[in-house]
C-alpha cells in the first residue's frame, strides 16, 4: 500500500490510481497547482458534460493552457488543421465540491493533485470536450507537497509583493498573508496574481516549490520595478 503524507487529503488518489486519460479544460491565464484550490464557473454545454461525466467517474479533469491565448471562452485560437494547440504540461484537479445554479451553471472547486504531460490527444468525448492520454511519471513528487520542501526568502517575497500591490493599485489581507505557511503562500500567490499566461506556465513547470518561489519573487519584482535599477536584486 502506498504511503500518504500527513498533509494530503485521504481522498487524494495514490500515484498508482492516477488516470491514464483525462478530460482537459483549456483556459488561458488560469493556473492550478498541486495542493491549490481553483473555483470554476462552468456554463458551456461541453464543459458541463465534462464535469458531469467526471463526477460519475474518477472526478478528475486536467487544467491546461492553450499555446495561443484567445478564442471563444478563452480556450485558445484554433489551428488550421484542428483545435487550439495546448501546452504539453497541465495539472490534474479533483472535484472536491460543486453546486448547481438556477440558470444552469455549475460552480465547481478543484483541488490540485499532480501535474501531467500530454501524451496524445484522443477523439473528443460524446459531450464534445477534449481528452488526452495523461503521463504523470515525471511529476510523481507532486503527490508529496509538504511545506518543509519549500525554501523561501519570505522577507524578500513580501517586500516584492507589497511593491507589486502598490504598483497595481491592489489591496491585500496582510494578516492572512503573514499567517500562511511558505508552501501555501507560494501556491496561492502563483495561482491568484494577475501574471501573463507565459508566466503562469513557467510557474506551473517549475521543478519544485523552491524554484517556484524564486520565479514568483522575480516576476513580482519585474512587475513592480519595470526597467528600474531601484528595486531589489533580481532572483536567478
């Protein structure tokens, strides 16, 4: 029997239980990371069908970004020879809650389980949504997302975050930020902050939490001090 780390939900699958195929939800600028929570507002018929089918099965879908942002509903610009191309790496999420609305939408919350690489694209499902073969072997460590694995220069990150919020005219709940563990802080900020789709993909593909923390700090500093030598020294 596979061991589970203490911070994982007892409902999370073991590595051997991860699905060989996944329905995918291409969405530019949307980032799900292992250990994170992503709310979704589902209204398109094909994605409603995807969620209902997932609920009847392993309850998992793959969040992934299109290579060319744009298109109807933000799911990418179609190629001449087929549907919009997607990035090779996405993140599998497990549906942990959902509710129905009176106007026919589904409000869903996904919990990030593990990243995956796209093997090949399959024929669309009967409901019209896309499916791929999912390869998890390169990302097996995602199933152990313990906070102590993240090495973070917290003071530098918070300084960059404050400058970023001031530059963008945003407000933060600093009490909540200070109370967050290093790992949850890096995950939450990476998912929530308004970075570009390219930056979001880089955060997704970071080797581990420590590399993601360095990238996050660098992106914050670059956005807060564009073209300036007055900001903190850039992370590498």
